[in-house]
C-alpha cells in the first residue's frame, strides 16, 4: 500500500504539472457546457425578415409593429413588389418575407377575413419552420386580442411557402454541414499528426537530412490527404443526389473548386497544428476540440448563428466551416454563381495563405 500510495501521489503530481492535461480535465467541460447551453436552443432571436405591404393601412402597420417589437424579428427590408423577394433570399439578407394582400383592412372590416403570405428560406428547414410558426403565433395573438373588442369575429388566413426546400427535407440542411465536417475530420485531423509522428518515430532526421525544403516536405505530407478528401467530396455529392434526391442547382465545377479550396484550408490548419505540437495525442486533441467541435455547433450547421450570443457569433465568423457551409448552400440549393460567394471565397483564400505561411515559419529544420 505504501508503494501504491506513492504511485498515486506521483500520478497527481504528473497531472498537475501538465497544463494540457489540466485544461482537458477542467477547462474543456466548462467550455462545452457553456457552448451547448448557449448554442443548443430552438428559440428564434433577431431573425431578419422583410415586409411587402400592398395595403399600407392601419391594420398592416399594427401587425408589422407587433412583429418588430416581439424581440424575435428584425425588419431589414421593406419591399415594394414581388420581384424583389427572390433577390432578398438569394443574397441572404432575410430569412422570411411577410406579404400583406391589397385592401387588407377593408377586407377584414367588410368580409371579416384577410390573408397574409409567409415566404421563408427553407435551405435551413428547421429555422424556416420555426420562423413561420413564430410569425403565425404573433398574427394569431393579434387576431385574438382584436376579436375581444368586436361583435363579429374576424379571421386572418396565413399561407406559407418554403423556397429552395418545399418539402422541408432535413437532408437539404445536413449535406452542406456534413461535407464541412468530413473534410475537417479527414484533412485537418489526419494531417495534424503527420509531422508529429515523424518526430515521435525518430524519422524526422531523415527528412531534415534530405535536400527537400520545408515547404516541399509540407506539400508532400498533405498531397495524399488532398486527393482522398476530394474523392470524399465527389462521393458525398453522388450519394446525396442518387440516394437522397438532393439536386445541385448551381455549377458543379464551381462547387468542386470551392470544395478543393476548403480542403486546402483544412490541410493547412492540420499542418499548422502539427508543426506547433510535439506529440500526436496533443495534436489530435487540439484538432478534435479546436476544429471538429466548432464545425458542428459553431458554423450554422445545426444551430442558426443569429441565435447565439454576440461573442459566439464572432467565433463563428473566424470559423472556416461557417463560410464553406454558406458557399455550399448558395451553390447547391439556391443555384447561385461565383458573384454571390466571392466574399466567403476571399476569406477562405486569406486563411489558406495565413496558415501555410505560419506552418512554414514554425517548421523547425533542427531537432531540439
């Protein structure tokens, strides 16, 4: 028991001396708890909507004000005709457009019935469904309160339409996020241990003694993963189209080029982690928690970015998966071209240059 007690005490000392182990034991659970507590929510908050009011009367203004003051919506667009609706959804400036029919108040007063059309962007089916339900509830609440003051009950009919995903299939939302997740998992996670493995196996001396430059060694390391990742992209697209019936509305060539750009970025992230760590275990842990977890919950894959606290929205905006998911949705589901995704593409290109440069600079040509 004396030796056992000494062994246990030694293990405690070993843990307390290792800052990485302490971070995994104490910091990681707290971070995960906070992330899931703030991000995993079905509530709608500050969703951007547009208003197309053909009537411009007192009743429509009251309903519009009720939507704006609910805390769930922000009215960012006031449209003048139907032709502007498609442009709003293509640019992603709104999640829903509320359309009031002409002579809304007059019909409500004379016929005791009027209609509102709700048009939502269903490329994210869950969010679209929630937004339509919230809007319908607010309008129904207005009708309920108004009926208390009149003798003849009035009725507002609500018709909803889902763009880009009429049947609200979940696969339309999960395929773009799954692509980002798989590419991060294969490209970043596997390459993150490539250079570290050479250090641990003692074969780094052979590489350093060769005439290869650091950039050549890095490129040689990532080439196989780049090819395998690109094959995975093609496989995902074929499966989503043949099995799940998910169409590719836009250019296939553009989608493949954008996917290759994200693969290169994921590879550069993995190499950067590999050149910054000294053990495979540490590299894998950083990759899992620093890349894969944000790709799931901090990218708009499952939970809308707009629903998160501002500080987590900033984290989402430095997460490469966020931009890639936007690109895939715009090309696959909305059928948009390069001009609609050039900003996201430029951000990804900037990240590639940054991480490749940092990887080359941190690559040590002498063993410690």
